[in-house]
């Protein structure tokens, strides 16, 4: 069986989509799985052994460009796919598979996609509260029971690529590594304050750790404010890597972390898929929908009446769900995950 999956457009969602790939590989031994997705996702897909090929979707996020989608669909006809599974709910995401004349085209009803999808499902959000459940449900007959336990993402790392990333960025592994991921592409309502991240970094640095701050170029200034908030004597052991890494390098570096502290973000899901000890701060979103999918994690949130609101910016204007969450809560969670860490002393 040859399967084309039309993948999502966010880092975290693409990581979680691996649950579907794992399920399909288990249900259809020997099947071929290709994934049509934005080019940025290639470093993730290359680390998923279930995926044969990543096919770049040469369009910007939200772009319609019917002629480009049509030409891509016509090009893919020669592949002879048996089944297309479209994960996004948008109209445009279903076009390529239809133009490729793939016999079975599955997806949730979403926007007006009648005719584009011929295996159209109506989503029951109560039955499938988790995003991964919604992904996996599309990979089996309508109404079929989900597997138990649900598969979890697991990215594979190439040691050579990882060593090259460490060398090219001038890093070392002489001390345990705490990775901080203070960004969140979705919006400010998912960002724990920089001062709180600095307090977490200071506590671990004083125990002999080093800190790597990861994120996109948009996060670079905020990451630098975290580093500058540290005492001068500790700043040399804190690396601001935001905007200095490509996604492939960020994945490789996170795989070296002794612990990760993150907002609910794409990098959080990468850390979970690498099975790193992980503390996640939730504010406007909820682990009831997109939890970290590894056993060695802790979720920290205040659970205010106004959260989760799932908004990019706080509708009440205060973001108390994050601003009132003390760094002590995260440090306590780290201690529970890594009880041996508190005993580490600075090397002379």
C-alpha cells in the first residue's frame, strides 16, 4: 500500500503526526508512507523511520496558489498512491490529493471539502479529545477503536550530525545541559515570563550545570534578556542559541539535554519525542489536548478559572496564568524528575 499523508503546518503538530505514521506502519506492514508538507518539516520527517519520503509543499503558510497545487497533484499521479490522509482541516489542504486522483481520500469534514475528500469524517471532539487521537482515527476505518496504548513519537538521531552541530556552534558537554525553550510561535499567551526562566537557569547554573537557550530568530532578544539577567559570573555558562540554529541542529542539541524546560511549543514536542526529562509550563493552552508524549515529564500550571482560553493574547489583558506562576514550581518539578541533579557540584 502506498499512502500520502498531507501533513500539518506547525512544528508540534508534525511531531505528533508521527503517531499516525507509527500506527499505519503497524497496521499495514511494508506500506510506503510519503508526507506532503512545508519544506521546513524535512528535518523532522527525516528522523521518522516510518516515512519514506518528504515531499516539499512549495507554498507559504496560508497561501492558496491553485495553479501550484494543481501542478503538484498532476506530478504525483505517477506515484500511484492508494490512500491519501489529509490532517489539516482546510479546503486548500485537500486539493493536491484530489488532483493526484488518489482513490481513497480521508479527512475530517473541516471547511467545505465535499468532493475533494471521498472518505469524509465528522469529528466527535468528545470521543477524540487529544490531537493524536484525531490523527490516528483518520488512519483506520471510521468508528474503529483506537489502539491502546496510543503510540508516542520517537525521533531518531544520527550521532555524526549531532557531533557536527555541537562543534559548529562551539559547544561542549563538560557540564550537564539544561535546555530552555522560552518561545512559542502561537502567541504571547503561551510564554512564561523571561524573569522566571532566568531564575530557573540561575538555580541550575549554581549547581554546576550549563544552559542552552533555543528558539527562532524571533526569540533571540528575549533569550538574551534571560542571559543578561544572570549574575556576571554565570553568564559564560549560558549560551543564547536562539536564531543561531536550523531546526535540524535544534533537534540534535535537545537530544543531548539532561533536562528541558519549555512552554507549550514545537520544541517542547521535539523534546518529548526525544524522551528527555521535561517540564512544561502551560498557560493559555491545555495538556488535555496537546500533552507532552513521554513518560518522564511534568506539567506545571496554575489552573485559573480563565484558563485555558486557547487565545494568542490574553483576552483579559493580564496573562496571570503565566505571570503568577513562580519559578519555584518549575524547580520543584525538575527536582522530582531528576532527584540526583541537586547533588551535582561545580567542577573545579
